C-alpha cells in the first residue's frame, strides 16, 4: 500500500508544480527572435547604400558621395579623397558594386546598425579620356560597419 500512496503523492506534487505554469500561460511561448528581426533588414540597407555610392562614383560627384556618410566620418573623407584622385585624372568609375558574402548583425535598432560584413568589390570600369577599362577583381574583405539613420537615409558613420 505504501507504493501506490508514494506514486499518488509524487503525481500530485508534480502536478502542483506543472499545472499552475500551464494554466497561467497565455498559449505557447513566442519563438526566440534574433536581434536582426527587431531592426531593419541589414542586407537591404547595405544594397540601397551601395547603389547610391555607385551612382556617386559613376557621376564623379564628391558632394553626393559625402552625403552617404555622417559629418566627420573618416571613412567618408577617405572615400571622397579616392574619388577626387580619380576625377583629377579625368576618370570616373562606373558599374561599381559590392558582392555581400556575409552580413552578421552585431547590433540593430531603428536608428543604428552595427554589422560585420564580408564583401568583395565587383564590376567597376575606369571610364574617361578615351579609356574604358574593367577594374581587376577584388578579394574578400571583412569590416565592421556602423550605420546611423538620419531621416529616411542610412549613413555610414564608421568602418573598422
């Protein structure tokens, strides 16, 4: 008789611990969501930014290129200086693009993205002064990008 009593006590004790949790739950637990699900689509942000950068390079437009970076951004100064050197030789770079090999979201919020990006430059033709030459292929590079949202635009703040 002791065994059935022990079994009954064990079942009741287990039920006392489990049932209140089940009764208090509003349904199944929500699935865990990665950080990226709470912020903007990082790949879409980068693709849109890259299209604007490519257009600025193709036009030789340092001002348009500068508007893709936060004021004082070292990466922006470097990019504008490179564009200035090409333009100084009478050249622009057309069809410049980035192939995104991987994008890891390190931080995501409505107005800030920190991403670890592995990419490689694709396309790209040096055009001007009777020249139209395909640029050499680039190997993969990994960087950490910090982008901030200003109004509707995503701007690159830092590249490490």
